[in-house]
C-alpha cells in the first residue's frame, strides 16, 4: 500500500492505494478529471499510455503525488 496525494488545481487529498492500481483508476476513483490538463506523477509529466500503468510499474513503493493541473491563459 502506498500513500498517494491525488488532486487538481482546487482540491488535493491523500489516500492509501494498492501499488497495483492504475494511475487512471486512482484519478477516477478520486473524482479528478484527467482530460483537461497535464497529469504529473511526482512532478514529471506523463506520456501517452502512462495512465494505464500501475504505481508499481513506475517503482512507487511508499508515497507519491499524482496531480492533474489545468493551465489557463490570463485574459
């Protein structure tokens, strides 16, 4: 089990997740819309197909940060 801080620009929460859970499932289970921004794992941007990998695939064993951040232009 790993401690994952998951969230977006407005909301962040820390949850305990099994290491064999996919990143996509972690985002969906915690109500994070990953289609509208850039998703990062421990500060590094994810590539196409990475959302279907597990935390174990990335070597995460204890804790991490999984965020989807929407960048907006200032008007």
